[in-house]
């Protein structure tokens, strides 16, 4: 049977607590009643000692017989006991009939006890039913000894009900305390059990919400360390899931952004070939470009497959040796495809600059930068591309005379999805520069942007050589 943690915690803890209280009550009652009887025995012993002294004084004539009776009556009244002085000896047990007791009253146990007392022993009975008093009594008896001779005995009876009354009061107090503490313990257990189960429920509800694609807040911690571990792990899992999901989205956005450029080039050249506006030599060059762009698309597709399979959203390099100038020239030709703008590109680059880097990633970097320079400019665009080696560093710069970027936007343009507000009419995703930055850093390079609003922008890339 499946029982909830809450009811199990509540019943188990309550059962343990009540069991403990019951055992404690029994032990306390036994100890207390024993203590009460011992106390009562001491009282009776004291009374018996006093009675014996008075009796012996009276037999010596120091106290009158009537006074002796008064004293004894007074003690009996105060102690709520019955006190008897029996002038008997071992030999005169039969004379008992002559005393206050009748044969019927002289109960069986009393014969035995008197015989025992007259032998010089003390007798104490905790709880003895007495027909004479028709109730349970505590019985105490001891011999009266004078100068080594047993002159008789003193016997005392006290109703058990007196001790029982005290016991009942104590039991009542224990029961009330137990009941009150059970109530308090139940409340405490209820609150703790509720707190534990509430945390577990919130983890399970949140898991369901995540499974249903809802975004949720971090779960707050509790005062239970084990639950906190669960909550920390859950929050960590949630953050990781969110990160993986966002990485996937970024990756898909990046891929679609990067696919757009080669597709634009391919469609531009195909259109020109289809319209027959190119001479045979240009057609051959165009086919070469289309081929290169399809190769880029193939590589991109390979990237997607590898990264999705490895769940690895990071970029990686496939370096080779290549010359920079032909690449820049290629880029300047490609930049003009499918763009209805008047584009002038000037390039200053040393023929000898050779790189060991990922050529395709360099293409990606330059394509993004040139496309931005064209996008964020008026109809006529002047672009200057330069590359030179300064202090063991390769510097590639790209300047345009376009719209420029306001100072307070400059440090945000590398953020993923960030787009400058005053350029909403220009198509874009806010991904280009963030991809460029990642690719530059992957080559251990740095990127800097200088811009004069409404005058133009210069992007500089620095790579260690
Ligand atoms: P996208 O071009 O897709 O919007 P980018 O990350 O490439 O995204 O660029 C971010 C923002 O930086 C752009 O929205 C644009 O406003 C600004 N920007 C980038 N390059 C230039 C440039 N050469 N001239 C002016 N603004 C630019």
C-alpha cells in the first residue's frame, strides 16, 4: 500500500512518542508508589515508636492511663490511622479473644503477623484487605520491648486510599502533561512533515512544469540539508536545461544567419547566368564562385551535424596555410553580388601575408564585416580594407563611410541579438558581430570598433603572428 510520506512521518513519530510517554508513565508510577509506601512505612514507624514510648511511660506510672488513651487518639486522628496496643506475649496469643477483637474480626493474616511480631520482628503490608474496616489497608506492626522482654505489640492500620489518592493525583498530572506534550509534538511533527512534503511536492510540480516547456523560478531552499541538496541539484539541472536550450536556439539562429550569405551569392550568380548577361569567361568565374559557396554550405551542414551529434555548441578550428590577399579580393567581389548599392572597395594588402588559420572561419568573419559595412551605409558605399603586420601582429581593418554607431551603443554591439535601435528597418538578427567576435577569439585575436556617428565605422582585427 502506498502511503504518503506525510502520514507515515506523522504516525511513526506519534507512535514512538506515545510509546515513550507510556513507558515513562509506568516507570514513574512504580517509582512514585514505591516511594509513597516507603514514606508511609516511615510515618507508621514513627507513630509506633512514639506509642511505644508513651505506653512504657504509662506502665511505669509516668503517664496516667486516660492521658495515654488521649495521646494515642490524637496521634490516630492526625495520621488518619488506627492504633492498637496489644498486651500479649507469645504464650498468651489465645488471650486475644479478651481484647477488642472478636474471633471473627481477627483475620487470618493477623494471627501469622502477630506471631511474627511477638518473635521480635517488624511487619509491613502494603495493601491488605481488611474485613474489619471493609477496605484495603496498610498494615504495620512491631513488638513492645522493655529490658529485652517482649511485653506486647503495637499494630497500626492506615487506609490504602490515602496513598492511592496521592498516586491518582500524580497520574492525573502525568496524563495531563503527556496529553499536552503529545498535542505539542503532533503540531511540531505536522509542521515539519508538511514542510518536508511541501518541498518534495514543489520539486515534482516544477519538474512537470519544465517537462511542459514552462519557464520557472529557482526553487528556494529549506532548513533541511538533504532536501537542500535535492533543491540545489534540481536548480542546477534547470539552469543547465535552460542553457542547453538557449545554446541550441543560438546555434540554429547562427546557422541560419550564416547560410543566408552563400545562398544570396549563389542565387545572384545563377540569376545572372540565367538572364544571359555574362560572357563565357564571366560564366566560368561565376561557376567557380558558386562552387566555392556550395562548398561553404556543405561545410556548414557538416558543422551542424557534428555539433548536434556531440551536443557541443562551441566552434572549433580546421586550420590550413593560405594567403590573405586573394581571400580579401574574393570577398570584395562577392560583396557586390545581389546588392543594389553603388559599392566601392579599396584594398591595401601585402601579397606576402600568409596565415595558418581556418580559412572558412576567416571568410565568415570578413563576410559579416563587409556585409555590415554595406548594410549600414547609404546607397553609395566606400569601403577600405587593409592588412599589415604591426609589432608581430596581423592587423586587418575595414572602414566604411556609413551611418556610424553612437558611442553608448558601441560596447553592446557584440552582445548576441543586440541591434541598434535606430536601424530597425534594416534587416538583421543581431548575431553577426557576436559570431565574428567568437571566431576572432578562437584564433586568439582581438576586435576593436571605432565609429563616428553619421560618418563611418572602422573595425580592426588583431591576430598574433
Ligand atoms: P545585425 O547586423 O544582424 O543587426 P550585428 O551583430 O552584425 O547584427 O550588428 C549589431 C549592430 O551593430 C547592428 O544592428 C548595427 O546597428 C551595428 N553595426 C554593425 N556594423 C555596423 C557598421 N559597419 N556601421 C554601422 N552600424 C553597424
